[in-house]
């Protein structure tokens, strides 16, 4: 496996969200760089999140490249199935 991340990772989150914390912890543990958007502070990013996630209102909403991963449980499921690295690395 290459260790160089190639996919752009975006996490739409809110303050005081335990699922957001868990998702970011996994990404950090894997050494993944990501851009975080606090949708409770930025209505424009909230609207962007809704559009990109086909109306998903819960947080986090996680995107790896053009792939909408979903939320925290979805991210961990990909990790457990050894499918996460395939999205992140070339």
C-alpha cells in the first residue's frame, strides 16, 4: 500500500458531536489529512452539505474525493472491511 494520501477528504461536522469526534479520530489515527467544515457556524457549508449528500442532515457527512461515504458508522464500516484505504490511497 502506498502511504501517500491522494484523495481529498472533507468532513462536515458540528461542535459537541460525539460521532464527529470519533470519525475525526479514526482519520487522524490513520494519518489522513482532511478539511473540516463546521456547519453549525457556516450556513453556506450547511447548504453545500445538504446538496452533496442528497439531503443528509445528520453529521458528520464525510466525503472522500467524489465519494459520499456517509457518517461515522459508515466510515468505520469501510475501515473494518478494509475498503477505506482503497478510497484514500492510489
